[in-house]
C-alpha cells in the first residue's frame, strides 16, 4: 500500500498524465505520444542559447532535480544523475524520483555515476536529443563538452540559482512541453496553498536557512533568497528578514556571518538548519549565538542532515508533494516556540 505522501506524488503524476494524454492509447510509446510542436525550440541561458531542431524524444538529465520535470510530465529520461545527498543507503535516487520512475516500469533509464564528475561516455551512450541542466553548476568547459553530445539547457544566469518554477519552465520548454510545464507549476502551487492553510501559526514569520559547523561557531552561513532552499520558505508563507537584506549583500546564494554580528538576527522568528538536538545544544551554549532569541526560545527547525527531507528542502515538482506535510509539521513545532 502506498503511504500518504507517496500517494500524493503518484496522484499528481497520474492526474497530469491522464489530462495531458487526452485518451491516447496507453500502450503507445513516448515517441507516439509526443504532442505536435514547432520544429525549432530556442532557449537562452548563461552560456548563450541552445537550439533544439525538433521536439526531443530521448531526454537526458544531469545534476540536481532536473529529472523530476520530465518524470512529472510523463517522459521517461534516458539518463539521470545519481543523487549525491539525501538518499538512503544503497539507493541512487531520491524516494520521490524512484517512486515515479518505478511506476513507469522503465528498465532503460541509465543512472549516471557522476558524483565525482560528469560521465560523458555514459551520457553519450544514452544518445539523448537534449540534456536538461537548468538547475546545476556546470562550467563553460563542461557545457561545451556536453554540447558535442546534444543541446544543453544550462542555468539562466548563475550556477545553483534556478528556483523550482524556473527549473520546471525551462526544462519543460526544452522538451516541447512549455504549456504543460506551466500547468504543472500551477498544480503544485495549489497543493502548497492548500497545505500551508492548515498551519496558520507559520504565516508571515521571518525565517532564514543557515549552515552551522558545530566545531567552529565563530562563523556560519546564511542562504539567501536566490538559493532554492531559502526561496522555498517564501512559498510556505515565511519571509526573509529585512534586517539581513538591508545590511548584507544577498546577491550570492550564501553569505558568511561572524558570530560577533549576531545582533542583526535578533528580530528573526525562525532559524532553519541541518542538524539535530546536539547542534541545538551547541548553539544555545555558545556565548554569542545563544543570545539570538530564536535560539534561546528553541524556535529552530532542525532538519536531519543528509536525509531525504533535507534533500527535499531544495524543491522540485515531485519532492514538494512528497515531503511538504512533514516539513510543515516540523516548521509548525518550531513556530509555536516563537515569543515576542
């Protein structure tokens, strides 16, 4: 029996497919069910533009979460990068990705073992028509090498700064499914809205996502709103504090802050971070960080490091429905400790 969270993911997937395929014969191949599109697709990105001469059939994906877009749209990728964070031992895919891929009964998808570097040979052997990398950190050299295999959809401006909506829009457009991608975004937005309404305690709280190294609390990092995990907090009804954005440069995905400057965090309602109770105790015991009201009041959202939930904090159209209930429950528990 499917768990509730798995059921939500499959429901979104199957409802979308049932609508988008308009009664087509379910035995038809991917090649058969591709809708008619303009012959040429042009997508601009950080390295120029990619021209896809015809609607792609064989779709390869690399890096983080790009594969969830074709999967959610009923397209089985010919290749997927192995997950490098947040997977259970022995697994190479996140649970939301694996669930949908298994439901498609595909045995032909190659899992690229590219955690230590792109596996160009395996990608080439997949014979893709397009390579999706809208959310990635590929370099110009990597882009050029990949482009010798197939057109590559790189990030719009900066590495690792493509938010989930833009990732979905770019990747779906590259497959000739731009309108379907927009509809998919709308469905996920409605899901988020329905779930967040159940947790009014969270709404309008100020929040920021941090990285703390418990062995060196003299400094720490704050993920800014151009980072996917920090931007996702806004979707959940939270906002990035003006005390940070007005005083620090938030154009990069993360900023380093000395613990001597924690006073700019005194009006922060919620702190998000990877860690457990041991980290919280270390933060509370620190003579500087421990003075932050959110820390002192236990208004800290502790996310188990390297867990599937931690991975889902960098969201995709499949990970959001999978873990949103767990995430909101965790946030709500911390929000109940906010004191002003």
